C-alpha cells in the first residue's frame, strides 16, 4: 500500500461515507473539523441527484457540519453543466425524472422542462434526463419512453443500481435507467461516477493538481473506478456498499482501504504532523 502523503485536495462521496440515509457516520463532525483545521479544500461529489446543493447543506447542518454550496457537486449539477456546454438551453427542452436535485439545475441553466405526456412534435423533449426519483410512477416512465422513442437523447445522472440507506441497501437510479432501456432498447449516457466527467468538474473547482487530489468513496464500481479513470488516487471506506473481498475480486482498486472516516481523520492528522 502506498504511503499516505502529498494530499492537497479531496473529492468526497456522501452516501455510505458520511451517512446512511439520515444517520450520520461516527466521527462525522471531527472529520470536517480536521479538514477545516488543516485548510484542506474539498468537494462533496455525490452521484445522488435527488437533492440540490442547498438541501445537502441543510442536511449536513442538521448533523452539526457547516459546508458551503460551492463545496457540493451532485451528479444532477454535473449533468446540467455538461449539457449546457453541448446544447443551447434556450432552445432545448428536457424531460426530467428525479427529485429537485435533478430538474432544478437544468431549470437554473435555462433549459425548458416538459411535463407528463407533452409528446406532440412541437412539444416533445430533446433530452430525457433521469436521476434518482423516490416518487417514480408509471406516468413518468411512460412519458420518458414516449420521448425516447420520438428521438430524445437519453441521459442518466448516474448509473448506481443500489443505494445504501439506514434501512439497508435498496435500489438506485440504475434500476430506473434499466427499466427505460428495457422499454426502448436505448442505453443512456452516464454523467456521474464511474465516468470521469464529475471528477474533472470537481478538480476544476478545486484548482488542485491531479497528483495531489484524492477521492474518498465507498463503492468500487463508481467512486473508485471513477478515480482510476480520472487518474487520481483513491481511498475506500468500508461503511457503504463495497467490501475488502470485492477489492480482491477486481483488477483495479483503491490506493487505500480503511474501516471508516474516523480512520481518514487520524491519517490526515498524522500526515499534518
């Protein structure tokens, strides 16, 4: 295992790393106090597009942690930014499945959002954007299917097939994407991890060199693989989806594996001397 050295910036996952649902992980406040004490810049980069940056700020505040909106990057935000650089928001209509964190970033950047069954030639969406939706319905899936069959481009904020919660591991956005693919035969373009798009956006926000930036996550197939594809080092905690046995069974892996964020706190303090 490599030495834990030369770290100047962090990209940190949230679900499974900082909390399970509304249950904070042990050592959460001490972890963030350490980041502030050491003046280590970070971006909380999550594949979960169900909430906005503002809502994540409020969630962390309830857990005793203060962060700024500029320190949060969701896959919903990353998706809206990516699409705004490739489509003209003023002339592009999007149908969005997902919570506020999926549709509001699109709206904020000027995209027109279409509603249920707006599928006439002059009303159908140019884009179908799908994020985690806790109120998914037959009507939403049907509208997305109709738009996709009419030629809309299919975009997934993330492809996670599972989601760690305080109740256990349940389905993620990837399950919704799979349903739409089964109905249309169309595969979505994924913006979130393990694709490097969201990591590259986070690195640009941090302004840190690749060699001095590390990613912290709990999933091999998203957080860690995304770091590998981006060319940065990674640390995996064992409080989420993936286990040490999973690491042994893959041909890629994290730079470091630790039990939880309390160990990360200790390593950062030891590194600082």
